[in-house]
C-alpha cells in the first residue's frame, strides 16, 4: 500500500524568507567573539545573520594569517548558497591587512560575485572617516610583526598614529580569554591627548562589551573592529536605524 498524506488545503503564498537584511559572515575557526558580538548588536529580527568558518591556526602571525586565504572561498560558498545575501563580511582585521582587501574580495566573489564585501580594517577606516578622525591612538592584542602591518595600513590610508599600545599576544586562544575589563583599562592607557579617536583592532577580543564605557571615559570616538563591521554591514544591507549601547558609531545609522 502506498503511503499517502493529507495535502494542506489552505493557500500557500511564499514570502522572501527570513531577514529583510541578510548578512553573510565568515569567521575564523577559533574566533569566540565575532558571532556573539554580531548577535548582541543585531537590532531586531529584520536582520538575519548566516555564518561559516574558515580553518585557522592558533598562532596569529603574518605567515599563518596568509595560509587561510584560499580557504575563504570554500567557507563563503557554504553560506545559503542558493539564497540572497545583501553583504558578506570576512572577520579578521590582521588577515585582511596581510592578504589585502582586493584579495579578500576575490576569494569571496569567486563564489558570491557582486555581493558587497566588508572587512574589519576597511569598515574601521570608513567609520573613522565618518568621525573626521585623522590622528589615532591604537590598541591591539597582536605581536609587533602584525602591529607593524596594522600601523602601515592606517598610515597608507591617511591616518596619523599618535600612539600604539598592544597586549603582545600571539595565541588566538589567549586573545579570546582577555577579559573585557582588561580591555577597558588598556584603552585608557592607550589613549593620547592629541588623538582624535581610539581604534581597537582585532575581531577576536571582546572590546564591544566596554566600548560605551571607554567612550564616556575618554570623551572621544571609539572604533572597534566588530563594531565597525556591524555598522557597515547594516548600512550596506539597507538597514537605516540606530543602535544604542555600543558607542556613538552605531547611533549614526546611514
């Protein structure tokens, strides 16, 4: 006997599926912070987040960061491959600086052609420009081989680095374990009187947890990697609202 079910009789009119604003996110395999930060900063259910992971080593060095490049395409290809995405983000500040923004776009566009690509460093530079900030204090968790590349990238994009402070951590697992309170204290230490803004690099650390407190304490704009990525992803996806609790940047909307 052939198995037969009862057909639904009420009319079905498919809609566009979950999320008016859809963000695809490629995070590193050992990143503990980015997805959490995106979810916490996501304003409402109109914004949908779809995530994949790219293999990465425990060491954060220029040599190891470059190794993940070709794997980004595979990771990106797994994100709702037949579905609509408004923007794609690659969540590694240092990796983008090592490989270059054009290379990251190439890896992602190999599987999602035409979709706007966001990276932490390019989003942060755009955010700093929105504040009109040219003179920067910088805080990172990196070793100096990576810090030098971050500084050179900022300066190549017209920024003046007034001071550069770092936790000098090479191990990604240790970066994830840096408490938010330690980031707050380090941010106060990293500031310089002549800096027009403080840039906190790295998507692996929990800087967004204290960005509001840092901004209030220093009285100047604070831009963090994940905060800037969320801001630019929302703008490119068409979301126009503001978000409170994560610094002045997310209050800017479009």
